[in-house]
C-alpha cells in the first residue's frame, strides 16, 4: 500500500469539520489500509483523514495493545469520565509536543469499514489517542489544548498521535 503524505499545519483542512462517510465500499477499505501503512511509516499511534487531505470522518488508532487497530468511521463520543494530563504529539506538527489534559475514560460509538456500528470504552493512553483523533475530525488541534510545550529531554517514550 502506498505511504501517503501527511498534511502539516497550517493546512486549512486541519481546522475544518469533516463530512460524514455515507459509502462503505472498497474505496473506504483502501483508504483505511493506506492510513494504517502511513501511520506505521511515520511512527504514529493514530491518524485522521484530514491529516492525509481527506474531508471525511475517518480515523484510526493503534497503540500496540491487544485491541490492535481501531478503525473509527463517523465516531461520536457518548460519555467521558475522570481526568488525565500527559504528553501529546501530532504527525501534523512534526517535533512539537505538549502537555494536554483530557478525560481519562471515553465511550464512543462508531462504524467499522463494513458499516457495522459498535461501541467502545477506553481509558488511559488509548482514551487519549481516540479523543485526539476524533478532535481532528472536528477541526480541533491538540495545540489548542496544550497547557505547556515540552522540551525534547522531557519526551522519553512519547509517540505522536
């Protein structure tokens, strides 16, 4: 699968609300496969369609846990709880990392590549990654939530989302 170009800030598409996916077909499956390969190539744990120049509500997350790759099409956050603060990066902001506070638990509803609806509850780092990617679909960038930017020596083991 081809590795796609990641769109960097200040590209306009990164700050737009994306359109809902209405067709669940081979083209969508190909987009998801290409997004996965691109995310892995750039060493990320998540990627949203606007980051590859697509105006669609598609995002993937893979934090290398037992859940594997989570494909989220037209995701909606149903509930959140708790609070966590931690480092975040973004493939659209190479080399930039900041401390962000988000809910510690998130419950979402989304569709898979075949158009089947599912719900998922996540906590900790997975919840952070899911919320970061859903924010992208609403044109919200992590930089709007940063409480402080981090220096390189503070970043041991931090991955970009």
